């Protein structure tokens, strides 16, 4: 069993990766999602029929999708981050090339609406000591992604749990 390296210990509980706004939230994009999953919730389509003077909201389950960086950009200086960059940083630092998501939780706060530009912070919550998985040496870790509106109001938190490992050549 190996302990947690100091560099990674220093990451725990702090934003390690911060993502600037990637795109502007648009109703047309979320309506494509609603059509694909046949979601007729009037809060996404016709909010005035539900609550007077309320702007439509984006389906909450789409929260993480507003922060996926595009692989291509006309800006030659643009270097996209891998989706959930902190997870890949951990895998690289710990020499664990394989990883599996074992659980995901989404907690919603202030609704997302057309015109919003969200930013996100990836925070390492915990990382285990190394242990023997069925595939070889590995570790578990949890990462929280905090999504914020342009006015810093919390839109939601996505918590992901992982197990990562390297294949044991002796098996």
C-alpha cells in the first residue's frame, strides 16, 4: 500500500482545474435534447403557461454539457482541456492508466437559462491509498465539479466517483 503523494494531498479540497465559460446556453440546443428524449416539460418549452413571466429553464440534467470544451477552435492558441481534466491529471500523476466511473450524483441549485455563461471548478474530494483491485494496483477518488453562473450563483454540483488501476503483469 502506498501513501498519497504530497502534490496530490495539496489538491484535496481545493479547485485544481477552473474552466472559463465555453459556450452561451441556448434554448435551441436544449430543445434538441428535449426532442431526443421526448421531454415535454413546459418549463423548457412554454413556461408562461406554468408560471407567469418566467423565462424557460434548461433541463437540469444538461448542466455538465454546457462546460464541454470543443476539440477544434478557429483560435490557433486554443488548447482544449480533456473533459474532467482533473481525473486525467490524477491518472497521470499516479501511473494509473485505466479508470472507471463508479458513481455520479448531480445536485441542482439556481436554474440555468438561455444566455447564461457558466464556469466550473474541479475539486478533488478524496483519494484512497493504493490497494489491490482484481485487475491490478489501483486507487479510488472522488471529484466534485462546481458550476457557477456569471453572477457567481451556484448552478449545481456534480460529484463523480472513480476507480483507476494499472494492469498487473504477474496475473
